[in-house]
């Protein structure tokens, strides 16, 4: 009898322990990542990026490294084909933050363009954390191709569709529009991502790719095999306006020099803003900690990747914001005195566009 009682008590104790372990996990608002030990801070955060080898993956990895080092949270960069893949993970809470351009952020938030179908027209729960290093892009060809101007692309194979990022496809259209051209003037090629466009040139499957960031690793591979050459935008106001109708940005003159692989002569290129965004339901405490870590330790970013050298506090708050800022970020910026009445107006105007 005594043995039977002891056995029953042991079973009851085991059941209680099992429920205690299950209860400790908690789902919180971070996709089941648990707590870090500090109130409001999850144990882990994830940052969605483009594919391995892309500039956005390098940026996301660098931001994750600095945040992990300077907060109680473990922050990881998750490589995907691009925001068309990882933004839907905001709904499932598999991804907490992400690195992308201002156009993709806006279209993803509003559920427009390529994001209309994947979000059923509802968009995704997006909030801006920091503005960051601007991108500088243009169409790229092989230096040995004999192609020297946009007009030389007529009838040639041109990478214009990038499955992982609607923004990349819009950039490729913008380059053609800048020169008063369209898809009808080229042989359209489709690839998964920006690196694949450059690989297509290396492998002679394409004559040109519609967009590539300065600093992307595959550009160095093209330079080593066939030579890399950026084609120039037309800087005239009319031509710039045609490009902006496809993708928002500005024409800038870039000179050849160290780190400017592919710029073989003074070349007009296109620049635009990039963001670190977060799901709206990631806690204010978590986003405050992320912004604080990047603000106070931004000098660590340059050692990780040269393009992160420009991810500096003075540009974290932008009046060109295309999506509303996260409340945790706003709290930090107010404490630093950089959240102005103008930004409050911009935030209100953006929030009026959509009820999340």
C-alpha cells in the first residue's frame, strides 16, 4: 500500500513539473522567444534580410551583432529571398524586425504593388525603428560587353524582375524609365534576387541587370571575371521625374575611387533611404533598447561592413519617412531631443493613411 502511495505521489509530482516547464515558455509578443530577464525584453529578436551575400544581409547581420553585444537580447539576422518572403512572417511572428528600402516598407505596410496579393490587400503591421545607410544603385553590365549607355541595352537581355523584392524590380523599371525606355525595349529576365542578377551577367545569361547596390559582394566577383561597369542615369529633371514615378530616389554623381567598384568614370547613379523596421507589437522596451544600442554604439558598425559606417544617429530620424515610427523608438528620440514638432506632424499624417 505504501509503495502504491509513493508511486502515485511521484507521478503527481512529475505532472506538476511538466506543466511548470511548459508554463515558463510563454509566447509573449515575440513569437515564443521567452524573456531576457529584464521586463519587456524578449530573449531573442530576429531581423529579416535579403539573401546571403546581399548588402541588406550584411547590414542586417551587422545591426544584429551590435544589438546582441549591447543589449540583454540575442538578435539574429535571417536570410531570405527578400521582404516579399519575410514581411508575411510578421503576421506569424516568425520575424520581429527587418532591413529593407523605403519603397518596400511603404508598399508592404499599405499592401500595395507586389504586396497586395501576399497581404490580401491588408498590408503588414510595420513600424520604423531607424533610418539608415542610403543605397546607391544603377544598372550594371560587364565591362567587356561593349555596352556603354542605356540605349545600348535595347534588344539585349536585361534582368528586370526580382522575385524576392518588389522594390528591386521597381528600381530596374526606374532605370529604363529614366531613359524613356520600357520592358518593350529589352529582353526581360527574371531572377530570385539582386545577387542572382549579377551572377547572370558573369555566366553570360544576361547582358545587364537593372539594379545593384554599391558594395554588394557579387559585384566584386563580376569585376574579377569580366569587369563590372555601372551605367549612368540621365540627371535632367524630366528624366529624374520619370525614374521617381517608378521608385522614389534622387540622381547623384559618383566618382571612381576606392570602394566604388564598377564606377569606371564619373557616373550618375540613384540613391534612396533604407530602414530598420519592426512589427508594431514588438514591445516598446525592446525597440527602445535596440535604438539605444545602435545610437550609443554606431561606431562599431563600420568595422563590420564599410557601408554601415553611414548608419549614424544623425540620420535615424528622417522627415522623408514612408511608414510611421515605432512608439519605442519615438520615446528614445524624444529623450535625445531629436523628435521635433515637424516629426510629430509627419507621424500623424502617416498614421492617418492606415488603421493598423
